[in-house]
């Protein structure tokens, strides 16, 4: 597998010295947001000098933190907000490592052994290949910041937070005839025992779906 600027030609990105991912992300939180995230910014403002941190920039582009021209994206800016950091990192993980999520949508919850297996399957590499360990380390470095239970911020068409229903004119904020609904997301256990599923759906009927 050919490595180009720290990113393999496959769809799975990595940074060879993956400890630099955690270091860069921690420094991004405290540093001001640049107009362009360049190697100079990485070396001077984030104090990450030398050759090993350089692949961090293409990695940040692959996970949607930077545009192709190096301009920080909204996801980058949301990551700097402590209340949105976990959700932004979770989105970044799914974006950058989509090839892994295509095989296992809950790969972020996988054990090290299962994660390695998914990487091997996605890349076609041998399990002992150095790139497998680097991909695994890069994935885990970003996963450490991710919160998959955090609700992502919903933006309106003008880029605001949509913070209120209605026309903002001081009325009730609720349109006449507004109907509310809710959705239940159920994560079922990995089991072939039908009795487990029967018990789950019986409980749903009794406690959530009754009139």
C-alpha cells in the first residue's frame, strides 16, 4: 500500500505517528482558529515541529475538519466547543473511517481484536502489517474524543442554531395545529435466543406502547 502524505491510497486514513492526532486535537481546542490550517500554523501555533506531525493535516482533511484548501470547517469549529466536541468527533470518525463503518456500523464499540479484524477486511492487508497497527492507533486516537450519545447541533438554513419554533415575534412560538411525534431507537443484543426478543417487545408494549 502506497502512503501519500500520511494517508494511504485506500479509503482508510492514518497518521504514522498516531500519537500526534491526540496532541493536535488537544491543541486545536486551545488555539485560535486560523484562516488556513497550514504547516506553519502546525509548527508555530500548535508547537508541533518536524516531519512526523506533517501528516496530521491530510488526516484532518479526511475527517472533515479541514477543507481541501486548509480552511477550517464548521465541524472543526464545533469541535472547539466543549458542548459539541463529542458529537463533532463522532461525525469525524464516521466520515474518515467510513470504510470500516460500511462493514460494522458500531465499530467504535468494537474490541481491539474485532477492530483489527474489520481493518484487515476493509484494507486487504495482512494482520501483521504495520499499516494495520497505524490505522488502528489513528482510529482509537480520534475515538477517544467521540461521544456517540451526544445529539448533534441542528443548524437552520441561515447557519443559526434554529433556537426556537415560530416567527420570533414574541408569540407563543408554536404554530396552530402543530403535532409532535417521537421515535424510539432500539439497539438489540447480539443473541439468537428468541425469548430475549419476546421479553423486550413485551416490555415495550406494556410500558411504552399502551394507550
